[in-house]
C-alpha cells in the first residue's frame, strides 16, 4: 500500500494523505541553517547545532505525534483549518505534500479556499522562507483570518526541555511592525536572536503561548484563532511564540501571496544594541528585505533548484528501471547530502541533543558524498583527522560547533582509525587532489601536535598492526562498527552506557570484522604508498595485511562462514558452536569485499550461508538466531528484544556490504537482488508495513523474530545512504573512481541489457554507455574511449580533456 | 479571587474548578515511592529517584499543559469524560479536587454518574493506590465502559526523553489477567518492573499507546475509548501504556468500587524469571493481594491518615487566626516534609532530571523537618556530612540513590560548610541526642577518612576562618546562598553554567552574607563547645567570631544597610554607590539574625532600609534597583529580566529572614506583617495574580519591576517552607528548642492577645499557654511550669516527666 508517489520529472515525492503511518519528513538547508519538516508542516529549525542553537521548539514522542511546526491557521467563517491538516486536524477537501530537494510544498483546500505553503531554506541566508499562497476558488467573496504560529525554543534544546525553574522566567521578545523578535538571553551572553516576520502589515500578533492558546488549550484549537482576534501579547517568561494575524478579503478567483521568514541573526558584540534595552535590528532588516517581494522568493527558490540540478548532474544513470534510476539519480544522493550535513544529530528519531559528529559515521557518510561537493569533503576530512590521537586512535565523536573531540565518550573503538583511510582514499580517488596528504593536521585538536595527513593514515594503519589478540586478529576495543558488540564491557548497572563503560582490559577480544577492514583499507593504504612511490612502506603494509588475511582465513573461519569475533575469554562469537548469534552479517560482507577467501571458495561459502540463514523478504538480518537473553560478555547487542536493532534486525547499513561482496564474486543477480530488498523505491509498495519514508533509507527494519517484522525505524540519518550509493554506483553499475582515473566494471543482473551513465569526474564529463546485450553478470569484453578501443576497463586521464565518451561492451 | 478553599477539619484544600491558573498539585508518598498529582489527575510516579526510576511518563511544558497522569475514562453512551476533567476536558456537572495529606480525592459528576477517585501511596508499600468509586445517581440503568490509562516511562527519564533511536525498540510488557506488567529492560540489567492492575476481571486491555489512541490521536480522544472497545494490544517497542477496560452495569443508586494499583517491584537477581522469558511475579502478586478488597484499601488509607495526625500532633497552635493556624498546624509542616523528601528534584517546575540533593538545600530543609521525624533527620545529617571534604568544604550536591557527592558541580560554595553547623545544631536542640557528635563520618564518602561528626563541625567553622578576604570578610567562592551571585565567574559563553564555571581566583570577592552566617552559626558552634565542656575551643571560636563581627560592622556596612559583598575587584556590591543592585535582602536578614548591629542601631537602620526600599504588597524583594544589563562580574543574577528570580523578585526563602530579624529586634508587628505577605493562606485571596498553589510556598514571586508583578513560580520545592516554619514557630510564636530545653520567647503583633501551643519535645508533651492581654510585642513577664512559677523563660527538663504545662504571661 502506498501513501503517495514519486514524481520523477520534478524530483519530488508526492504524499497524498496527511495520515502517513509515521510523519514523513524532509530536510531544508544545506550548510548552516537547517529545518526538519514533516508532511503536515511539523518539525523545527536550528542554526548549525541542533542542541545549542535551536530556534523552534519540538516535542519528541508527543501524543498526538509530531508537535509542533510552522503552522498557518486559516479561519474561514467558523471553520478553522491548516493547509497541512495539523494541528487542527480539520478534514481537508484536498491535500498534497510534495517533498522536493531542499523544499517542501504543502497544499490544502477547504470550502473553496486553497492554500499552498512552500517552505525552503535559501542557499545564502540563515533563514527558512514560508510562502503561503491563498486562492479563492469559490464563487463567493472570502474574508479570511490567517494566523501564523511558531513556538520558540530557548536556544539550548536540553536546557529548554529540563530547566523550567529558570526558563519560565527568561523568555523575552520584541515586536516591531510585522517582525517578532525572539531575544531570550540576548540581554546576557547571547549575541544572536531569531526573527519571525511577514511581508505585510498585520492585524495583530501574539508572542505569549498562553495568550495565544488560552488556558488549558493547545495548538489544535487556540483561543486566538477560534476568536479570530490576536491579543497583542508580549511574553514575559513562560513560552514565547511568534504569531501574526492577517486579514484577507479575497474576491472569487483572487489569489494572495504572503512571505513569512524565520531567520537567525548574529550581531557583533559591540553592535548588540541600537538603544539601551533595544536590540540592534539592522542585520535582521537587511535579511528580511531580501525576501520582501514574491519575485525575490521565487528567485531564491530557483537558485536552490539550480543548485540541486547542478549537484545531481554529477552522477546520473539511465537503466530503464525507473525505481533504480530515481534512487540513484535523486533520492539516494539527496540522503547522502543530508547525512553528510547532519551526521546522526537531528531527525525524527535523533533528538538533536545527543552525540555530535561520529568519527566512524562521518567517514562513511563521506563515501557517498565526496563526488557531490569535494571541497566540503576535504574540509570534513581535515576536521575529522584532527580528532585523532597520536597513537592512531580517535575520539569517537566530536562537537560540530567546536570541532573538538568529545571526551565524555573518548576513544577505544578500534575500527575508527581504519575509516579515516577509507574516506581519504575515496577522496583521493574522486578528486586526484593528493595535496591533501601534505596538509598539516593536529592530533587531539592540539595545534602543537601537527603532522601531515599522510602520517595520520600511517598511524591509523599501525594502530591495528600493534593491537592484535591471541589469534593474530585485531583487538576490538569497546566496539567496532557494531557499536553494540561490547566485548570488554561487563555491565550490570541499569542504564549504564555500554560504549563508555569498558571495565575489562581483556587483551583477548578480537574482531574478524576489523580484520576484514584492515585487509581492505590497509590494501588501499598500500596502493596509495605505491602510487606515491614509497614502495618500501607499501611492501611493509602488504606484509602486515597478509598476516591478518591468513589469520582471518584460519582463526576467523567457522567452517561455513566467517566468525564475528572472539570474546574476552577467547570464546568464538558468531559461530555454529554458539547457541544464539551463530552467524553475523558484518564479517561476511567486509571480508569478501576485502577479497578474503575469494580465491579459495570461503567467500562463496560465506555468502551462501548469508542467503540461507540471514536473508528475508525485507533484507538481510544482522545475525541469527536472535539473542533471547542478556549476555554481559557480549553487551548491548543482547539488550534488545529479538528482531530489533542490532539484535537480529535488518540493518540497512550493512546490507550493501553483502551486495558489494556478491559483486566482488561476480554475482550480478544476487548483488542486485540484495540491493532491491531494502531500497526505498522498491519498498514503497508496502509502505503500510515499512511505515517510514519510502524515499530514504532507514537504519533498521524489524527482523523475522520481531512481531513487527518489516517495520522500519530511524529513517534518514544512517550510513545506509552512503553505502548504498557506493554499492549501486561503484559495485553494481561499476563506475569506480581509482587513483589513476575511472574504472568501469559493472556487475548487474542478466536481464539488464545495458545502461548509460553521466558522470562529472575530476572536472570532466563522462558519458558512459554499457551494452549488456550478452546478458552476462560481469565482465567487460571491449571498451572504447572517445571512439578508440582501449585495453582493460580503465579510462585514462587525458590532459585538458573535458569530455569522455566511453562505450563498454559486457560479455 | 479564589479557586477553592481550605477545609481545616479535614486538613484539605478543596479546589472547585479544574481550570486553576496553573495545575495545582499534591505529593503522594513519604519514603520510597512518590507521585505528583495535579487537581486534574496529571503527574507521574517514581521510586526513590525521579531521574533513574521513573515509572510513568510526564511531558513538561506541554501544550495543553499537564500531560499526562493516571487517567480514568468513563464512556456513558456517546459521552466520554474523566472525573478530573483532563484529558478529555468534557465539561462536568460537578467537580471537586481535595488535596489532603498524602492523598488526593478527585470527584466528578456527569449525566447522573458520579466518580470519585482517591489516590494515595500507602505507608508501607511501593505503590500508588487509585480507588475509583462510581455511583449511578440517575433514575436509569447505566451501562458504563471504564478505561484506565497510564503511560510508562522507560525508567531513566532523561534517556526516555531523548534517546529514541534506541527507546522506540525496547519497550516490552507482559499481561496476566488484570495485571499489566511493564518490563522494559528487565530482560537485561534491570531487576525491577512496574505493574498496573485492577481488582476485577477486565473486558480487555491495551499496552500500545498507538493502538490505544489510534493514528494521530491523543489522550484527549483515544480511539479505544471512543469506540468503547480495547484492542488487547501488546507493545513491541514504541510507547508502552497500561489500560484496562471494565464494563459496569449500574442500577439506579448502585455504587461500584474499583481498586487500581500501580506498583514498583524489585526481584533478587537470582529470582528474576519464573520461566524462560517470563518474569517472576510472586512479589507483585503478594503486593496486589494487599489491595484486593476495599476494606484493605480503607485500612491503608486510615493508616496514612493516622500517620499524619501523629506527625502534626508534634506541633500545633491555636491563635484564633484561622489562616495562621492552618499554615502552622498543617500546610507549612506538610511542605517541610515534602521538601525534606524531595529536595529540589521533582515538581511541576523541577523536571526531576537535574541536580540531586543540595548540601545547602537539605541542611536548611532539615530545620523545618527535624521535629517531625528526628530519626530521619539524623540519618540525613550523616549522609550530608559524608560529602564534606577534609578541608571543611563540601560537594554542593549529591545523588539520592548513591549518596555520593556530585563531582560535576563539585565544591566551592563557601556558605555550605556553615549550613552543616546550622542543621546539626537544630538537631541537637530538638533531640538532645548528643551521641550523633561521636558518630564516625567519612570525608568525601571515603570510608578510609572517617572522623567524628564534631570534627566535621570544627572543620566547617575553620573553613571560613581560613578563607577571608582583604576586608577580613569571608571569601564567597562560586556563590553563597544566592547561587546566582557569581563573583569569581566571568562568563561570556552562552548557556555556560554560572555555578560550575569559576574562571577567576580573585581571592578578593567577599560575602557579607557569609559573615552574618558565620557569626550566627559560629556562635551556635561555640555554645555547643561550651555545653560539651570544651571552653578553650568555645573561646577560640568566639574570638574568631568577634573579628568577623567587627569586620561586618565596619567594612560590611554601607551607611544605611549592610553591603552584600565585595566583587573580584574589591568593588562593593549592594551599596548606595552602585547604579543598580544598591541594596540586597540577604545580609540585612542574616546579619541581624546573628545579632550584628543590634546593640549599636545598625540593625534597626538596616531593617528600615529594607522596609523603604524592598518591601512590596507581595513581599520583600531580593534587591533594588533591578539589574537592567548583564554584568559579567556579578554573574547569573544579572542574567534574569528585571523583577524575575534572583534579579529583584520576591524570594520567599529569605523573606522569613527579615521577619526573624524583626523579631530579634522585638518588632512583633513588623515580624508578623512580613510573615503574612508571602504566607499562602493569606495569599489565597488573590490567587488569580499569584497563580501557584495557595496552600504552599513558591520560591519566587515576580517583583515590582516585572510586568507580571505578584505572579509566583517554582512552587513546593523551596527552602521557604523550612524557613517560614522556623520563623513562625521559633521567632514569632517563640517556641524555641535550646540545648538545655525549650525556651519561650514570643514576638507577636499587639492585637494577638494570646495563643496556645501543643508541642512534643524530647519525648514529652508540652501544653503552652501564652497570655498577651498586655498587648505587647515581646517580653515574658512571668512563666509557670506545671503550676510553679519559674524565673526566666526556659522550661528545664525534668527526669521522666512526660507532660509539661507551661503558662506564659507576656508584658
């Protein structure tokens, strides 16, 4: 069952009912100012940091769900309604929500009045623009009262939700014409405020929530709106809101457009006040003046549109499978941008108040983003690397505002260093910008400890070399990619974090997954050394890699699949000898991607075991059988009910690893089959089961042990976005950036008789045609570049060439 | 304007409308299991710790306010209503809420059906009992569907409100007959669960909030209730709730009683399961069996009633002023119990997730509680003292579950040590239990560093002796009683805590308030040393006190009042030479209470200045003029808008200090006048302005600079309770415990022609009659004990006497 459809021409998802199984959201903003917006206009805005600079208040886990947002109430006689249905929930005669790239358009119609609300964050201003267009489609004159409503957050979202003994006293506003300024704490240490304004004269306003709603009333039936009359309230403490009242007199057929702007303004310290106790508004007025006329808003909207067209132009495919094309060309790349921007901070599942940027998360997010805006990827790499320690380990998280490592959680996740190699390698392969390796980057954010980035990579590599356990496999530390496999944490205290508690220094718990990573990314490090001419270092690295490869194929092999780990007592994890958790997905994917066991058949066996034991119609489960009891020696993974999250759900992040692994083995049918299982455009068909947005990946889908098998959670902010893009673009379609240039190596299902790709790469346009008339799964039989046959499947770079035509014949 | 009235016979406050200006709450529970309950049945329950063991979910700052609580829906035909109006807000034909001592009774009537909900926490079981009595007062048969509803919190209230990427996956329940077990995380490290049960067979149940409410619906119109049919849903993740469905067929005049119990159950680790995956329920069933029959609930309710009668019997007065009597005899003592139990953790303003027990707070709370349950006060003193450092300083806060000092906030509040002397002195004067001084108590919770409590007191005293500034006045540290006067913290970072940031070691910032405290409580320490026979230590102490007294009368005096402090640059704070903040309340009260300036007229001048500059019809403001700008050198106090909180509001905590000070000077009229200004029973008359509960003190009332002058905030958990009880009982009524026994020294208004007091003191009953036919303000002209005239005003202890009759003639 669907609740909408893709409009591929407009690159939109069109939702046709406000009653989606869960609120289906979109993100506005690309750089500093961000908004979340649901299909009923719920959500909130923040500037740079969802915890410390939150502009508007949002209530997570509310009941009814999705409170609150930017709301526009329309009072038409005694009928009060919202174009997005919420919060009045007045039934609409017509409703659509179109989520596009960086914008959302919500349209509602009631009793002959239509309202179209277009919301976007312009490219170059820290604000959200809300254009509300009202049209009288009836045959009668309509006298309408329009009320806007945002509820301000008192900046720090944690304090805002907890410290009421203080906060109920601090709220302050200023009102100046049609502009409502939220200035809480501006009197003291803040030099920023929010402004919510409309480009027309207003009938009245409210800034006190209690005045706006009336006693014991909520946003679903505010007194002000129901009475059709604002109270011109000024908030003193309690809950400041911004609400404008506008009266419209519409002739039949008449249309009116209103421009509302919610902006974040920062003043220099010495220019905070324009008079004693009166905030300086010049910067706010300058910004508002840029969105005064419809034409200005239309221009900004077109700029945004063009920006996205330019970005998506960098990789597009035409396969004839519309679902595949829309994911590759639009939605997967779009989600990659969002995860790059927001890491795991603010979604409808992430409250924006917790962890900052994850080291591991951000490195992986970059894999799917680097082709879009390489310069931003470059800066991110330098930020991330600066949180590394001198021994190669890394702060597991860092704060987006300060870029400092987070010492609350600290280090000890032994896969982290290798992800740095992964993302630098991806950056180099994409851009050819080897200068980044010579950039001086601090350790531990300490400017006194700077070394070239290349040295950071060496230390990442050697971190694993020097930390191996009894079987010659890498030690796991607090956890590896699977944050819930906590082999050195024996927690008995309720609520204690499994990630920050590591009370056993076993020196025994080893990870086969990190072994796979080491072979794969260590290999990329060795390739890089070779490329740079340091053959000695390359040889040293390869010798180390061989040791780990051997250890993996012997001590890391369980007979039919790769083990997951050895625990702190040396007992295997993810083995047929275990009662539960006999097979895990991660090592099967990563080890095969690393090429381990490819020659000797172990890889084939491992992937067969995955198919037999982990695959479901909704994707590949993380492990089987699910843990039914808590095991202190395994940690958080056993804390979840069976079938949920790390305990045997379908984790969309590592499903592509299996697909990649199948591609490594040349299994195009299997690779594409696995890809499709979790791919949103295909999942759309059973949205009533899946429940989260059908245009983006979710982190987790309940596994077969769960009562809600197939139900997804944690949509949007997941490494699934990047990895699925890497999988489909590089492994399945096989358009793979290398150190020397593009390689073309598709691995596709037999029925796919070919495809074309347009790719912007290192400043040039590549027009690639793949012909699979032969109906094979893998193999390039012949290739022409610019009309000339070439040997192999690499497109060598030619000086100053801006266009490459590549013809590939599979066979 | 009032929204209810006091019923003195029942010791209840009766609220006659659900639409009070703010939710008006009560507390259930005295020891381990606590509930907050509003007049519309909102609120939540927790076991011992409001942060870590929260049973039910509450949404602070919700809109509409006060979501959610223990709700009972009654469906009578198509009409759905709640006895407490919320959450359906169906208008009732009749409504009352009676808040009593440890219980609340909410009664509603609609369409001939009456429902009376009695909520209490029994004395000896960790549960809340809800007795719902339904009566058909109509002439027709009534077929009613009753639905109960609580929403479970996933134990850790902070995690519950933030960590949705995990929490939406973990919720679990078991249902067994009429008992709904909330068992989230029981599978892993928790050995506790909640159970919500009813003493009758049920028609159906729900445990999934989404199922209960239906899509996009809330608690105000749940689908289940509106349809009159439970869904028998089992929660898997998302939001577990507990809801029973009971069908009642009531003949005209028929009555039915239902007993619901929400309980917290802890199992021994080795007895967690009764079968694999099935929780052990034996302890739950045992508890529930104790509340199966109405008679059992009635007995438990009577026990609770008797418990409170016994407690309040320890101090009661009859003055002829009913407002005064009800405050002294009931509500002030009741609030003292609540503040002693909960410190500043969980109220409708304190979210229960923040600071634990305050060192300073708890010491002061004890002053108003020690006469009620001395044994609990004793244990509290030992707990508090154990968080002291060896140098006499103290952790400013400690965790109630662990009793360990909180190192996040640490030490550095230089008044803290002296409050330990204050509360130990109060305990000794109340009980005569000098054995406590020989109790071995650790420093810094370190069992290796134990010393007798008396040694702790000496170090408290010497902490101030050894930390004085350029004027010989005590250094202030991070702050003193006024947590917002941060003289060594120059904060420019938005949101930074003013209390944990102390970035300047000025060694210059001095507090006149601590000077007053030192003279007062240092003096009590010296008296104690004398009593113990250590005259050398007493003399040493008095010599130190005299130095500080002299410094206060010279460097601490501004000409017309006591200075507040010197800042980090040696500039006076609270001086006529300041532009704003010229006079502060705290030093005027504390210095005069300490006797400083009493002989030489400074005290009189200071209190006159308070009257002229700080007094308002709603109480005495903290300072004047209010700060209009932020001063980094003064800290948080200047961060509040003028008239709010520490920046010139009426702080109810230090108003009694002025009243006490007036009493020290013999000004009975003034003392009582100041007492009345903030006293709830008198404030009740203008509840529409005051807004918080008229039966308890609030922390703060907006001052004359504020637009909401007279509006109170932060009700219930405030040191105002203890200090007002100390003031009225010891200073105004003058029934003052001394080391040797009771002293009687009233200081009352002339119109009060006498009063009687019953006091239980050191195991004996004191019946005290005060005759003020003379109409004086102060002075005991004659006193008889047990019929025999005695000299002076002390009642000497007589061996084995259990009853003292004391007749006092003022004049």
